[in-house]
């Protein structure tokens, strides 16, 4: 057992260092300023999103202690709600927080995302993803204080999370400490990692959470199965890419025996087929694309 769980921080990594020191060892890392110089850091404002996709209907998530509510509305209306919420910041002013645009295809909002992200480190990804990486990316847009409760990524993928605007605070817990966190269903947990109730959840006292601040331009790498709870400290725009290696895709298939839902296993099978058999990503994307809107 590790004496202390920590997350290393670095100002730069080449692809070989990233793979050898972090991916293969299953260690998270915060990579500072990896998107520095990208147009997205200045360009991706709420106004920019409204201009490009304001009429698009998007799914919005409201997350409660033990449930998830999903509603849909035009992106422009949702962005107006965020702007109103952010303007009402007087102490004691009770303004309902808007829902969260969470896990939505990046290119559905910003078709030119790749051009706006000139500094994207595509070489961090396995070769199979590199030519089509924007089509695997999912965007997050939400107001200050948006929260995603404690969970792990549903396909047991690797995760590269990029912050574009605003700041986010991650609370990370290593995968092997899942047994201390009171799992509910496949990937959600009852413990509030910000304010854990040890009277209700005494085993959580054995967990080793680590807090990580992610600023604009930063990238946070999460190994498969890493538990994380995420709080937006500002109105924020982010995106991530869930991706598999040969080994993690096979572990994702075998996770059926550990309770992974069949639909998740199907998505893992699509990626495993591509990586192991050399079928191009463009060929398999039609069978995987629904994952980018998957509510789980």
C-alpha cells in the first residue's frame, strides 16, 4: 500500500516520457500550459459558442446526491442562463444554479476545434486516435460551482482532461481505493469527497484523496478507474478525450465480469477491434459515436 497518494506536476512532457512514466505506470499527472499558444484559450467564450451553435439543442445534467436528471434546450438559451447566473453574485443572493453541459461531442459545438487547438499534444494518444482525435473529444460547459460527484470513467479508459477557460478543482482517489468509497451502481459513489460524512461512511477514512487545481491551458491525465470529483471554481469550458491502449481495451472487455454494463462493453469492443485488428478509426466511428452522447 502506498504511504501517500500524490499527483506529480510538470511543465512539459514529450510523448515517450508521458507514456513510460505515467501511462504504463498508471500514475496521474498534471501537465501545466500544454495548450499555451492555442487560439481556443482566448476564442472559446460563451459568445463564441453562441455564434457557432446557439440553435443546437444540447443535453443538460443536474446531478443530485443519488440521481441524475437530464433536460434539453437550445445552447443559446442555456448560455443566457449561465450569463444571468454569473451576473448575480451578490452575497446572499439566491439564484438557482443552471445545469451542466457535460460530455457532449466537441465538434458538434465547434467544428473547427482542431484549428483552434494548434498546440494539442496528439502524440500523447496511441497512433490509432491521432488522425481523428477531435471526433473523440467531449466538451464541458458550466457555471461557477458546477459539480460532478465522485465517479470513475465508465469505460475504464485513460482520460486526458484539458481546461480552456476558468479553473477546476479535482479530488482524485486511486482506483484500488474504490472499496473505501461506497459505490452505487457501476461508476458512482455515495461519498461527497468535499465534505465526507465519516459517521455514515467510516471506511472513507482509509482513502487517500489528493486535490489538484487545473488552470486554463493545463492538462490532467487520469489512469483508468481513477475516482474523481470535480468542482468548477469559475464559469468554465473544458474538454476531454477518453482513450484506450491495447491493454486497457482488453481490461475493459473483461470488466463485464465485474459488473460493467453491456452497453459499455460494446463500446470497448468497438475500440478493441480497431486497435487490435488495425481497422481505421474513421471506419468504426459510426459504431462508437453514440458514446459521445451517452448518459450514464
